[in-house]
């Protein structure tokens, strides 16, 4: 009894039956991220330590770009053209392996570019609305206080201007009408009070001492003096006051 060599399952009919799976995979991943940074709330300051923060809208445009390439860069490569001459037509090449020339073949290698445009936006709102209302109320109070302070300063300025212009007008000191500062005291009115003696002039006529004065002449002189002296409570402008002072 002749026994042949055992047949193995890994070698049947000259073909290997051993499982030998091979898997190849390749790929590339590019991760791009846009970071959004929220800034602080917009803060408005109104003085006296009052600061209020309101809703904020942040808009951030962005531009990203990528460029990928391979090194070394080869636009073409040389592909040999072999000699396939068979002159005797015997099915055999006359010059096997002989290269006639090389031809340029494009590799198709190129750079890859990508540009991304976009805008990111975030909207931030304070959560405590009560604090916002109280801050707005404090702002209104502070604004009214500053307006009152400004009105007081304006009143102090006008009173000081009235006082100085009036005293200078009584003393006969005024700006020239063509001066650019004449308008400073232009609206100031000087009123002569009853206990003050205004600037005035008297006309005295000389008469002989032997001739007595009649009652009618005395009455005429008193009437002339009264016409020259302005009554109490008379309103004089700065121009009239200065003219009276100069005549005195």
C-alpha cells in the first residue's frame, strides 16, 4: 500500500488557501476653528461714580486660508519609449530593452488653495433688569444735578457782570461804543435811587444887589432848578450816566 504525501489545506492545487487579508487606508483631516471672544459690556460713565452697562453686540468677521503642496514639485516626468522593432518578423524584438527616446508626461501635481470667509456674532444681555432700571434712574438724577450746577454758575456770572458794569457806569467808566467789548455792559441799566444826588448843573444869573428879588423871580429860579434835576427813581442807561458824570 502506497501512501502519498499528505495534502495540506494551505496548498491546494498549487494555490495558497491561507487567509491573509490586507487593508490599506490613507487620508488627511484638516481642522479649522474660529474662536469667538466676548468682550466686556459697554460701560457708560456719568460722573459721581455712576456707571451703567448695557446690552452688547459683538460682530467678528474672519478670513481663513489654506495652501497644501507636495515636495519636491514635479510638473512632468520622463517616460521612456522602448524600441519594438522586429525586422525579420520572427516575433522577437531586435533590440529588446532599447530606449528610443523619452517623452514628457504631466504628473498632475498642483497646489491646493482654499479661502473661507465668514462673520460671527454674539449678543449679550444683562440678566438683572432691576439693577439696570436703578442705574438709569441714578443717571437721570445726576444729569439734573449737573444742569442745576450749570444754571447756578450762569446766574453767578450774570450777577457779577451786572454789579461790575453798574458800578463802573456810575463812576463814568464805560467801553467805547465801537469797542468789541461794548456789548458786555450794553444791557445794564443804572437806576438812580431817591437817596442819591444825581449829577446835575445849575444856571445862576447875576443881579444887582440893590434891587430886591421879587416873588416871581424866586419862583422861576426854583422851577429852573427842578427842570435840571431828574426826579428820584429815574432810569438812566450807561450812556446817559457817563454823560452826566462828565458834565459834573
